[in-house]
């Protein structure tokens, strides 16, 4: 029997809060997020969170996946 493994790439938004914790969300997987004290631990937890999400919900519909464009900064003058 021939088993094929499909590898998918999911883009994550990663932020670091004022207490030093890392927080990540996966826009393509609504409600899929995690946090950790270190970046390395965050990456491990992201793998777990994504796997759990896919086990419970299945993969997203390819027609609903948005193209990742990038991250930008916008400067706004305060009044």
C-alpha cells in the first residue's frame, strides 16, 4: 500500500506581548492560536495547534484560502 504525505504551509501572525510571551494565530484556520514563553516553544505549540485544528475541522477549502501578501507598517500622525 502506498501512503502519501501532503505537507501544507500555513502562515502565522506572531507577536510578543509586554510580559515577554509570544502569541501566534493562523488566519487561514479561524480560531487556531497558541502562546508560549519562548519562540522555540511557540513553534512546537503551533505544530500541535495546527494538527489538532485539522484533526477536528479538516483542512480548509482551497477556494477559501487567501494568498499571503506580507506584513506592512503604516505611519499615522496622532492629534
